């Protein structure tokens, strides 16, 4: 028997609460009940803040009664969740790692604080691959999350808990983080919308660092409008993150209904990848035709260095990770191993780290340390940086146009080469998992925004599995990005609430 969570979208909750049809407490209780019903199967949550969330909801309800919902904030009373690598000043911030299993953050991340300031209620924290390193959530110390469309399969990763929670209707929106695809890939595999904002759009303060030059927080929702509403809340400069951009936060919902006739959409030759699943190829081709029928001009483009994306990413990201993760020394944060009287500090460090880090994180630390070590730095790290610059140059050329030809407004790519794979299927083959990221890592390397939207279904072993497509725009082009995404999804209404089971 299949079961659903709650069908309301973020906008639906907001309007119901604003209009007085529902209290925040009712909304939060509804989500808690859905979590209670479904999370035994899906393992999307690492913590659920039952009483804490109900208290928060009551406080918001009291403010709504006295001040009116609009004064309270644009998300007054709405239940949401955040990925468990985003710090909150209550509960634990575990990153799904043994090393931080008991860690309690003394502060709340800016993005989460902005949700709270807008009146949202955080009902829990979601599962991820340890320190956000992975594409399936199988690297979580709390065990994998499961895909609501087929619980035998992975929801993708690393924000797989957020994706499963939203797709199953446990919450209407969950924050994820995207370093190389961790919002867009699980969104695609779970049939929802996931936005990786432009690097610098959203403050990284309080997001536990994986690869600081690539990490961005973003929304995972069932509609493009819900993503736009969330971005309106979480974006903006933050004095606590020196890489946050000093740019105006536009109204991301302003142009969602504007038709896209006349826009030029680039389809790279590289979208037709040998390893693509036939249903991914079909859905992608259908999307191209749909965009054409909506009046967009489809332009063949070339991203000649896209093939170097995985190699460059899997040098740059581990290099930065090896440096960021040096802080977990068993003394300042998290788990401290036991040492004997006659053992030294070195033993404390190495034992705490060996006990605390899982296999994939250790692999990344070793890869990164190697790439940064003297003698190899030029061969690996510097070469990867050069490839990164060429990849960014490809996008610049395509967006700005070359040799007299006009540039494109957006680039269309598949989100992932295949629909959801089985849990366990790729776990012994790290390279196979890394290759999942072929279409997503380049946006992070170039710093540009990307969105994955549901575009169709694949039929695999008698199951209907979602397939996504990805749109990319120039830096700070989110308004147009969301407009195209909204028009595309409006032209092909698909089921986004997964029938769990
Ligand atoms: N799957 C990629 C990795 O394993 C991306 C992770 C992410 O975006 N956090 O590194």
C-alpha cells in the first residue's frame, strides 16, 4: 500500500496560514505526523524537533494573532527542514559523521536564521552523505535515506534526506547544499525542484565547510515558485561571510509567469553522453521540443571542456576538503578518542580522526592532501585550477556569444545520466558514483546558478522513476533561470508528490 505525506506546497501552507484557514501549529503537527508515518521507511531525518517545533509554532501563531501574518514574515508559520550540515543553535549538527555525532552548535547559520526571521518553523534536520561527500546518502553514519518513488533505491545525494522529505510530502521545503550537484542531483532523482544559487548569493556562514569555493545553500521544493519564495528569504549579503555577494536581492517571483518566447536556449553537444540512460535521452529530447514549441530558440552550443569537469572537481573539492577537515582534531570539535597515559598528542589526533571519519571522507582527505603536497601541487591542483578556468570560459563564451552570434540566455543539460539507482549498486565503485556528477559539477566550478526541474518519468523494473533536466544561467541570473524553469514546469504538469511504498 502506498502512502502520501501532506500535499500542500510552501505557498499553499503560507496562504492557508495567512488566510486563517490553518494555524502554524496545525501545519507543524501535520508535518510531524507525516514524518512519523513515513520516516521509518525513508530515513530522511536525522532529528525531528517535535516539542521544540510545536512551541515555535505556537509562538508564531501568537504573533500572527497580534501582528498579522504579513508583519510576522513572508513564511509566517510554515514548516520547513534543513540539511544536517547547517548549524542550528539547538539540537545537534552532525554532518552525519561519527566525529560530530554529539556536536551542538552554539549558533544558527545565516540561511536558517533568515528562514526563522521570516516566520518559518524548522521541524527537523535531514540526512546526508557524511560531510556532504557523496551522491546517494549511503555514506551517512545514520544509514541511507530511501527514494520515496522506490524505497529500494537511493534518493541521490548528498542532500538525499532533504529531497526524500520534500518528495514524500513530509515538509514543503528543505534546504540543501550543493558543492558539485548535491541539490540538483537528488532533486532530479526524487522528482522535485532544486536550485543551486550563484556562488555568493547565499551566505555560507554556519554551513559546515566541505569545499569553500564551491559550496552553496539552496532550496529543494515541489514547485519553482516555492524555490523562488525561499530564495527571496535566504539570499543576500552577510557580514559574517566575506564571499557573500554585495548584490541586490531581486524579487525572484516577479517574472515566473512571463512567457519565454524569443529566449535563446543553448543545447550543448555534451548533453548527449554515451552513458545516458535511454529514458534520460528521451526526456531530454522531449524537453528540447517542448521549449521549442513554447517559442524558445534552440541553439546548438559547445562546452568543449565539460569532459574535464569531473577530474577538475575531484581534485579541487578534495583539496579544499582536506584543508577544511583539518579542524577536526579531537580537541576543538566533536569526538575525542581515548588515549592511554603513555600515549601522545599525535595518537589522540590520529585515533580521533580514524574513529570519527568514514571511508569516503578519508578517501577525500587522502586525495586532497596528495594533490596539495609539494611535488604534486603543480601536476594536480594547479592543473585542476586551469581546467576550472577553461570550464568557466566555455560558459562565458556561450552566454555572451562569439563571432557576431548572440549569446544564449540559458543552457539546458540533463541533471543526471540515469534515474535513481539501487542502494548498494554503486557503493563499491567510487568512480561510478563520481560519474553521477558529470552534468552538475561544472556549474559549481564556474560559480553559476543552476536548477533541476522534473521533466518526465522513466520506467525501470516496473517502477516509475522521475527524470530531471537542468537549466543553467549566467551568474546572478536567477530571475530568468526561475522564469524559464517555471514556464517549463507549467507546460507539463507532473506529479511531484511521491506515493511512498
Ligand atoms: N556528489 C558530489 C561529491 O561527492 C557532490 C557533493 C556535493 O555537492 N556536496 O562530492
